[in-house]
C-alpha cells in the first residue's frame, strides 16, 4: 500500500507561481514512477508530468517550459513547480504513484489539491 498526500494548491494570479508537494508513505520501494495529473471542471483527468524511477522526466506539451517535476528521495516527496501560470491551468491537481508490473501493476492517487489561476 502507498499513501499520497498533496499540498501547496491555492489561488494565484496569472503569471504567478506555485509549488505542489506530494508526500508518499507506505511501500515506497515498490513505486516505479510518480506523476501529476489535473482535472478541470467538465473535463477528463489528464497526465501532465511524470518522473519514472531511473528515467528522465516527461511533460505534456501544454506545460513544457513552465512546469518542472522533481523528487526528493530523502523526504519521499515529489514536487511540481509551476511557473507562468495561466487561467487554463485552473484544475484539481492529483499526485499519482505506479507500482508493480504486468498483472500486479497498480496506481495510487492522492486526494487532490485545487489550483485556481485568476486575477
């Protein structure tokens, strides 16, 4: 079992920055990759950034150059630094952890944190 707790959301003006945190606990050693998703009202949840174990980070085109995902292994925490925020970035942001392989693959989710970009 893996538990994920997000924090750091809030209200920010266009052009501003926020840093989201995702603290993982439980069976940390089983995690193969972590990522951030977001879901705006009336839209599907979309993957925006991933940081696989031992591999390079990946981003959806809409956030490339503005968002950065990173990991602090000592704190079992993944971060999402969001810069140059736009109203279109408004959404609930979810942290995700993937464990296992093949039939044992499983995905865990955090509770989500609201990010609102508005003047």
